[in-house]
């Protein structure tokens, strides 16, 4: 089900942006901005920085198409304590005009309500959209690849 949602959203992204032409400078700028926002997103998770998270996450954000923004924010702010969160290597960003896809992997170690819960590497695919001149993440598809 999650894969179907991801493919559907990705199809929409490609459909709306496939005919648009964008300069290399605009594409490079978007890639750099999304990579920087990914770094800020991770720091905000560690620091439980709700203001930064609110700016980065689109109002209709979801994790794997099933954990919606409000639930994700509640867990991040009140239940999850992150010990480590690090991007492994440089994420690959592909820009499609006002939307983009970021692919990469990261390591995350955290507790949930004081109990060890997460200690693994994940493959991630993020779908970003540009609204009102600002990039926001709309969807994160995450798959655990290695338990530590």
C-alpha cells in the first residue's frame, strides 16, 4: 500500500513537471537548498525544534504514507529522544521544477518513552515541493536496511 501511494505521488510530480524547463543554476540551487534543509531537519529532530520542523514539513506531510504530520510531530516532540541521527553519504537530489526527490541513507538511534526503540540504518526517499518560494518535504518513504 505504501509503495502504491509513493508511486502515485511520484507520478503526479513527474506529470506536472515533465514539460517545464529550468536553468542549471536554478536546479543546482534547489539541490543545495534541499541538502541543507535535510541537515536542518535532522538537527531539529535531535533538538526537538518544533519551529524548524514546522517550516520544513509540509502541512500534508506523511511518513510512509501512513504516519501523518500531527502524529509524527507529537512523537518527535514528546516521545522520541534521539541519541544519534546521521546522513550516511551525500543524498542524491533530482529536481523536477517545483518538486524534487532526495534519496539517501541514514543511521538513527533513539528511545521511545525511555525504552530503546531505534538503532538501525534506513534507506530514504523524500519528495519535496516548493510552495510560496520555500521547499518543504511532502513525503518520506523509509525502509530499515540494517539493525545495529
